[in-house]
C-alpha cells in the first residue's frame, strides 16, 4: 500500500517512511491511497479475535512494507494485560440508560492516547533499528499527550525524548506521572511560561533545518499516521462488543479536539464497518460543532480559545480535520491547498454545499457541551449508575443523550479516567475518594526528575546538544 499527501505534491511513500513523519513535505497530511474494504465474511471471522489478533488483521492491510511476523511481534508486545490492565484491552460497559462506554483509558497514563502511543513506541523502535537511524523526539504538553509519549518511548533504543511542560501549570497528578520517570532517555523540562511558550520552543527548534538534521529531530503529535491507524482497531473491537451480528449498526460518540480519534472512526466506517453515525462532541471550543452543523469552518484565534475543564479538547483548529475534508472534496489536492491557505490566514472556509454529504454519506453529526453540562452529566451518572466519568467522557455522554434517536445504540469513547481530573470531579460530586488504578496509587510521593528552564529555546537546544550525539 502506498501513501499520498492530501496536497498532492509529495511522491508516494511506504508505511515505514510515513510512520516517522509529521507533516508531508508539501505541507499536507499523509493518507493511504485507498481504504481497504472489509466484507461481511471477514467481519464474521474477526468478531471473536483477541485485541492483538484483530489489530494485526487490520494493520497488516496498511503496514504492507513490514514483514508480517515482525508486525505481529510489535503488536503482541504492545497490547498486553500488563500494559492495559484488562484482557480485552478496550472493553465496553453499559450505563443504565443504554449508552455504552468504550473503555480506552486503561493504559499506563489513564487516557486513550496510550492505545496508539504504546504501539508507536514499539513501531518506532523497530523501524529505526531497520533503518540504522536514531530519533530525538521533542514535544510540548499541557498533560495528556506528553505523558502518553513518555510512557510509550521510555527505555526505547535509539530514541531520546525532550518534553516541555509549563512550570507549575499542570496538576500534581500529571506532574507526578511525567516527572517520576527515571529512564535515562526521558528528559522533562519545565518551562517558566505557558503551554504556548513550550510549543513555540518546539517550533523554533524544528524550523532550524541544520539543527533538526544534525540531531534527527522528530515529533509524535496527533497528525502522526501511525496513531490514527492504531485507533482504527478499537472501533472494530467496540462494534463487535456491542453487537451480535453485522446487520446491527451502532453509532460512536467521540469527545473531540484535534479530530484524531474520530478520524479513525471515520476510516473504520469507510472500510465497511457498520457504523451508523459518527457523533463529534466538542466543549466550548466548538469549531468542529459549527462545521458539522453548518458546513462553515472557522479556526479560533488564541484569545478566543478557552481554557476549559475538559482541557484536552481545548483547540483553536483541528489538526487532523484535513484528512476528512480531503475525501469530502474528492481528493483534490489543489482545492485542499486553497482551503488550508484560508484556514491558516484565519478566514476559514464554507462547504455548506457539501453538508448533505457530510451528514448522510459520511454519517457525521455533532453537539457541544459546556462546563455546566459536564458537571451535571458527571453528577447524574454518578447518582444513577455509581459510575464516575472523566470530564471529557462526560462531554461525550451529554452530547450522545442530546442527539440519540429511538433505538439507536450509541457507544461513547471514554477518553480518560476521572483520577486524572480530580478537581472537576470534586466540583461535580463533592469530596469522594476517586478510584485509581494500582500503578498510580502513590505516584505523588515518588522521586521526580525535571529541570526548570527560563522561557528560552537556547537552553533546550543546549540540553539536547549535551545529551544527543550529533550526526
Ligand atoms: C486528546 C484527547 C481528546 C481529543 O482527542 P482528538 O483525537 O484530539 O480529537 C479528548 N479527550 C482526552 C482525554 C484526550 O486526551
């Protein structure tokens, strides 16, 4: 299988090259030339597979340049009970009102990003070894992404990680999760500034072509194709867990920010998985809700991007959205370039004439949830089901309840566990003991490893030079 860029100006590539990439050289995102089609008989065969075996069946159709035995080994080492706590990896539970919860957050950092990132860590290590290369991952995080990346890449050969976070701005739990890693290849850097300052440092280093080449800089942000691919698997798994046969359809409701998670659902649907609707749930940062309701997409400026109590969905524009718009506009690279010129200038675009396709042909709908909604949903579900939802998942459940049609089975993606967001949980239900997986029980009392730097890219550059051998 070959991969093409959404902008149409990058030579076709193989999976292992795409895996290590961020943006394509032409500024677009990489996508497979077509989505493999899964027929009814194959779905039947897959119904009873273990998570790892299902992942192998799906991924081998996309990662065609990795020998099958090697791919199988990477997957088998990734999706284990040890890493994900449960044999099913992503089991489904059902609330009293019939809404189903797809548990995606039982991995090491208690957020759905682990499902893809744990795979990426092992896949990166494998591909780097094959190519005889090394990689210096630099990243900025305000919480979830950074910790998922660190837990995925800790101790991996030929990979060094430099993760910047805003000094004093993360929760005690999030700090403990990241800073308690003692692995030699993990470097935590607390920057005296905001998250945006961290991101600016990453950009500054990335834009220095000479430095980038000399130290093999790379990232693991949400546009990485390997992450999307790994996420496709749990839509199949969640579908099988929620149905008895393939004549039944289910809808998925996905708390969304950068459109990475629901993009994987969209691809699963394109592959022939019987998904009825894909429900995009947003918080107050509702650029995606606006699009799916009106066809108009307008990125937010920084001062209109709100800091909310579902912080991992606080986005100004959705970095993976281009992957869907590419298909919607019939794979027209030139058109895509034009649309994204308008996105980057802040103007956005209007595809109202295609809204019928968006909703009917591609099955998308959406809804929005606010701080008050998420608190009310956490409280209501706690009272009715004695079940605690994290704030992001609560946004999903709120929207699912709003849009549910008679008889519709809706599976909500559980994108984090409540233990990560204790403050909001307490605000919603009062002082209670929030359950924590065993491995995070006393995490705040562990020794921590972090350097505090002024907001200056030069300091980070120096740290990389000290720790990574130049090419
Ligand atoms: C990253 C994240 C999201 C948003 O996912 P996208 O793939 O960016 O749409 C939602 N909830 C949580 C808890 C997350 O960490």
